[in-house]
């Protein structure tokens, strides 16, 4: 499927970033000193303990996408200790709308994440569910406005397939690790790149487990838009 620039603009997204937000001019939410302090602490702890997390550069981009999407319901698959969830929930608090449902398979890490959300003053916006994301997503009622997938690579495809009908037309889906984990999620990447409007965004990182990686940003086109694109091909 060819990527329609017209469609990206209609959805508020253009190649290279969100419409109206150049890299050097990207704004953010009002400073939340309490949340920022916890984000900084969790980031340091993840680096010290080798707990994989997306890192600051990708987190800034993720937060920007959430901010631009103005979601009412965000679902995250792969909470870990809450690093990316903190960035998402802070955006929801700044907008004073929406909630995050985040799924973690480890009960110990889920408890740690819960404590971090509470310390940051973001617990009002977050619900943590413990279990295998491939099963838990079936329990979540839509419509879902934003989906962030950051768990076992082989889980990406089954998670999206289960959630497709729950995603609101125009919903944004962000998949992490599509650079270092491309082989493990090839079925997922083939699906979103052939069926929806999707692009890969690369980041130079300074993380022990990855110096360069990418996120796949996908907009779930309404059925009418999908048919239009298919006719053009």
C-alpha cells in the first residue's frame, strides 16, 4: 500500500513528525516537577539495573504523539516498571482527560510500576492489569484511541489482530523496537505496512542494549480510506 500524504495530513500526522511540530519547535505539557522527578529516578534505576525501557529520545516522541492524538483511552502492552507509562500518563494529566490501561506479565514489576505512578501523582490516570497481554487485551473494551506495544516481539501480531476491531478509526498504534526486533515481529510489520498508513521512525540512542533503534507509527485508517487506497494501487 502506498502511503497517502493527504491521509497523514488529515489525521494530523506527516512524514517526519506530527503536523505543525518541527523537531526544534516541539512543545510539551506544563512542567510537572513531581512527575519529572520520578521519571528521572526510574530512568536511572532502569539503566543501573539493566531494565529495558525505551529511553528518553523515544519517550519524548511517544509523549508528543499522545499529546497530538488527544486520546480518551490509551492501552500499553509491556509496563515493566512504568517508565513509558509515566510519560504517557503525564500527558493525560496535562490534558486533564483520558486514561491509560497498561499490561504487565510480571506481578513484581507491576507493583513497582504502581508505586512509581503513585509517587508521580499519576495514579488517577492509570489502571494496571497483570497477565499475558495477548489474553488481557481481550478484556479491554473499546474504542481505543492509542495503542503502544512494547513487549515480546512475537506478541505484536496477535495483540494487534485481537485489538483491531476495538481501535477507533484514526487511532494511532506505536510499536517499539522495530529496528532491533524486526525479525521477531516481521508478521506484525508486514500487516501494518500493507494494510494501514505506517512509517518507521529511527532514533540514535545511548542505551546499553541499543545504540540505534526505531518505532513504527501507524494510523488505523477508516474502512472507507482503506478502500480508497486499494483502488489507487
